[in-house]
C-alpha cells in the first residue's frame, strides 16, 4: 500500500498505526508460541513505528521467558509418584 503514490500525512499515520498494531499482535502470538526471539523482533519494530519504549518490549519478552523457565523448572522438580 505504501508504494502506491504519495499518501498524505494523515494516511501515513494511519498506516503506521495499523502496522504497529499488527506487529504488536504478532509479538504477542510469538510469545504465546514461545518464539521469544521473534517476539522481540516484532516488538522492537512495533516500538519504532509507534514511538514506544523499546525497553518495555524487552521487559515483556523477558517476563514471558521467565514464566516459561519457572513452569519448566517446576514440572521437572516435582517428585514422580510410583504406581505401586
């Protein structure tokens, strides 16, 4: 869409907002799928477009990674029950 002609300033803002929101959604989906590197890349690009703080993206992805590490650790730390 951006390659078609020369859009007005308001359309550029609309395109940027839409692209940023799509990238944020992609980042959230990547986190859900535990694809943390992809989530970080999508999030950084969204932050650039939306003039948001990139450190918030890192904190969100790091929090998701820590939740996953804790989940994995707790599932491994539980003692196995014998079936006898």
